[in-house]
C-alpha cells in the first residue's frame, strides 16, 4: 500500500504547483506558464535519477524500443493537458478547472483497460462513477447559472482526457524498463520525459512566441520553484503509477480537490458553496471505494 502516501504527496505537490502556475498566468502566456514547470526541471529530474540509481548501485541501461513511443506520447499529452488546464482557469475558477480535469480517473480506467488490459472491477468502477458525479457537482456549485462558462468546462474535461492517456502511457513505459525497483523505473522515466518536454516545448516557444522563454527565465523567482515542485510531484506520480493501476492512483489523487478548495478560499478569495461541499463529500466516498477495490 506504499502507493497511497506517495499519491497523497503527489496530489498536494501538484496543487501547489498549479496555484503557482495560476499566478504566473498573469505575467506569461498560457504556454509560457505551462513551460514554467519544465524550464528548470530537466536538470533536477536527471539529478534525481542519478541519485536513485546510485543509491541502488544500478547502472543506467538503455530503455527498450517499446519505451520510447509511450514516453513520447505521454510527454506530449502531459504538456497539452497542462496548457488546457491553465486555459480553463481563464474561463472559470481555480477549483472548477481543477475539478473537471479530475474526470481523468474515470477516463483512465477506460484507457487502462484498452492499452494495458487492466480492469478496476465492479467496486472500483462504482467508486469512479461516484467520483465523477462528485466533481460535476463540485464544479457546478460555484456558478449561479449552473455549470459556469461552457468553454472552461470543456477545456477542463479535455485536460482530464489528455492527463488520463498520458498517465496510462507513463505506466506502460515504466513497466517496460529493465530495472529492479519501481523507484528506479520511475526516476529514469521522469528524467527522460522531462528532458524531452523541456527541449521540445522550449524549441516550440522560441519559434512561436519569441521572447517568452526569456520572460520565463526572468521570472525565475516563481518559475524555478514551480519547476522544482513539479518535478517532485511527477516523481511521486510516476512512482505511484508504477506501483498501482492508473485509475486507482488518479482516483485517490482527487483528494487534490480538497486542497484546491482550500487554495481557492485562502489565496484566491473565491467563495465555496454548500453544493461544492456536497461534491467534495462524494469524492471522499469515491476515494474510500477505490481504496477498498485496490486492496482486494
């Protein structure tokens, strides 16, 4: 059950990173704010992999051919999901954007079954469905018109789709690596993916938005912590998803909604309604059901 505390740590760190990225959105483009999580991250990810392999006395081994397409697709979709999530913040509240991206867990169950042949079972499926309705109620609660801005809703949901496919690809990539421990597999995957993301998005930004990379670097007091927190969050996610099915990990990760609600109240001064609290309760029930299913 080691994946449980690791997932909780990942959810907390991811929420902290998203909050910093929302602040960056005021000074940088959506793509620039997304790049902030990668710009300073590659060296940290590589160092982490070196330390983990060194601690185990393991030499680096070239990943097999099956690893690369999963890692590349996962890395691309994770960037896309981050951009979509940040764009959803511009059309709705922080809690609403995060909530709709959390439909990822239900989507991950479907993609995990198709790609990896992993089933979550009846209890797990029911838990995911309850969680799905929980995030819908949570997202709807803060809007007088019901669902809020349709564009924010759509962007958040698409973000969840991209995150779900990326997560399944990451698990497939990690399981293909020839290392003895999950920590070594997750660390090498993190180093490879983060480096590809940093180089790829850096080149794209330099081409499409000249000067944006420079603005990211100049804002290092916020972008550097964002990147380092992002690396820590990804290390936890990758480790948890190597240990356990993606759908279970992402379902437990919905606890981030509680963190995002607190951030909305304490930092962004956004009001939270009784309906949103009901949604959080349903998410809690969903998490309990998923933990029961995972323990079987």
